[in-house]
C-alpha cells in the first residue's frame, strides 16, 4: 500500500515520495492574526493536523511549519487597502504588536481546544524581514523584479511559468484600486514584494529601497524555505489562496532559487454556512469561541473530518447536531468497552467468544487514509468496528482479550490518528478507574433494591441525582444500564 495525495499542481492523485527517505517537510499558511478564529480556520487546521498525524503514524519524521502573518496582509489581497493588523489596531486603539499577540494567543487556544497538535515551528513574518529582503534583492539582481518609488514589484512577464498552479495569470483589479498603484506597475498583474511605507505607517523597516514593509506573499516563501529548504515536500493552504497567494509564492521562490519550490500542493476546501459563502459582509461568520459554548470541541472536529478535506463543508445546526449524535455513539462504545474491561470476563470457561477481524478493519482504515486522507471513509470503518463490538457486548459474548484489542485499536486510529477520541477517556490509574465504576455500580444496585420495594420517589431521586452528574440511567428488561453523557 502506498500513500496517494491529490496534488493541486498536477491535478492528479500521485504516489507520495518524499524528497529525503523517511522525512517530510510540510508548510501550511497560518492565520493572519487580527481577529478570533472561525469555523473556516478550524476546517483548514484540523485537516492539516490529521495529515501531519497520519504521516507521523506512517513512520515519517515530519517537520511541520505554519507561519503567523502579523504584517503585510492587506485588506484587498491585491497590493491594495489597509494592513489588516493596522486597521484592527486602530479600531481597538492598541499597538499592532498587541493585536498580533492577542489574536495569536487566541488562535492557539482555539486550536489546542480542537485537539490540534502545535506545529513544530510557528515563525512570524515580522521576525523574518531580513530573509524576505534577501530574496527580493536576489529577484532584482536576476531581473525578475523592479523598484519604483521605494516599492518593489515582481515582473510577471519575465516568468513564463506564472499561472501554472491556478491556471490564472490575470487578476481583476478590485473596485477602489488606487490609480497610483496601478501606475507604478509595469503590468497590472505584477505583484508587490515590498511596499513603501508612509511616515505614519507604524510597522516599517529599513531596506535597500527605503523604509517599508514586505508583501504578504514573500513572507511565506521566506519562512518556508528558511526552515524546510529551497525545495520541500508539501505546501498546504486554503483553496481561496491558490491565486494569487500561492501562485505568487511559486513565482518568486522558483525565480529566486532556480529550483522547484514545492513537490505536492494540498488545498483544503472552504466552509459554507447554510449553502452561502461565509463572510464578514454577510454577517454569518461563526467564531469558534461561540461554537465551543454549544458543542464539545471534538464534535466540531468530528463534524469536519466526516467530509473529505477537498469537499466544501456546509455548516448548519442540523448538520452539527447530526455529528454530535454520531460522536456520542462512538464515545458510548468507548465507555462500554472500558466498563466491560472492568467487569469479570463474562464468558463461560471454554466458550468461544465473538471474533472480530480487527486486522481487516485496520487495513480498511489505512486504505482510506492512504487514498488522499479520506477521513470520511476512515470514520466509517471506526463505526463498523463499534457496530460489531456493541452487538458482541450486548450478547455477552466478548472476551476481555478481544475488548482490550478493540480498545487499543480504536484509541490508536480514532485517538492518535484522527484525534476524535479524547485521551481523557483513558483511566488515570486502574485504582481510580475501578473505584469510580464500582461506586456507580453500587448506587445502581441500591436503586434496583429501592425499585424492588416500589419506593418510586426515592428511585427517581437517585436517578435525577446521577443525571446531574452526567450519568444516564436506563431501566431495561434485562436490567439497569448506565452511561455517561460527557
Ligand atoms: Zn502563505
């Protein structure tokens, strides 16, 4: 079995072969830190988190770099408009670096909550101005860039390959594009590498072309190549960044080094809200901090991974409720398994217990993940496993040895790889684990006696008390069962 990745550069699923055997360098465009993260950020960074986790699970030594953009990302994306951080600093009456710090912390807090592993390196654009200036100098020396009035532009006409990623090489001038900016460029498609700063511009640095600040695209070229080399394995980002951002990254990096920049481009699709594009102007941006108040963060993660990263994800309350039900099902099975492990082996001596083809399920899971990280299919395999183990448990035909194996495989695939099964389900110690379960069972047994004496109000009181503690009690024909709700 080999891992196949859909490469946006070639528009085909290709077998993944890293540049150096056993190692993978991956760069993913990080957030521009001027506001709290929304569900779109969650989709992107959960998807790349699973990609990194899976590469590691497959034995690769992965270096994961994800930048923090704290300068140069303009409102218009096309060398126009105010710097997003500066605008927010003005609105909040704070220093831009305070804005960067506030929202970078908020970002990591939300990503940690979503069980996203931190990147190995989180470089900030403002910490890499020298590296960016160096690349711009090289591009000017090689004739790919030119300076006008203290700004430097990339000369798109000099790069015959410009447009090879997105199939686009022209950009529509956005309404309101200033005439002076267009006049500075030799061609409207040329993009800024360095922008001259007006004296009142707070974030500016000295350069061979005077005081200014870097363009957004050059940041990613500088930071990715610094930590991963001039050619590296995987570059990821949102589909909306294919053009112009990634197209420009390729152009400036390859013209500067004369080498291929990235071997596999992975693009993650966007989130829609009730079928509509999510945007500030439509007022339908869903912030993660609000969502966390309504749903367990792992339900959001589960919801995202239920669809493939290249599909759009439509957010509706119903869809999230559906995901919540699915995730709870998975959690209940995990709890039942843990509970089963605490009990004495229910099988009579010499009885053959249920067999589950765990190796077969594991292969199916790996096959799904090898097929361009198909998490939707991989989750379906987890449910196939839970289906079998649940019926075996309800029939009392499951051996402890098998339960242990199921527990370990679900924790491995659903926990380590997909990150949807929380670690906290793992008991802290055997003593604590059995004491808690024993105490709950003792209360249930006492309640059964109370019921046998028809003391209904006392029995209800016990049940309500347990519900408040997050333990649901159900009276069934075959006896009383209980499960946790969180
Ligand atoms: Zn980028």
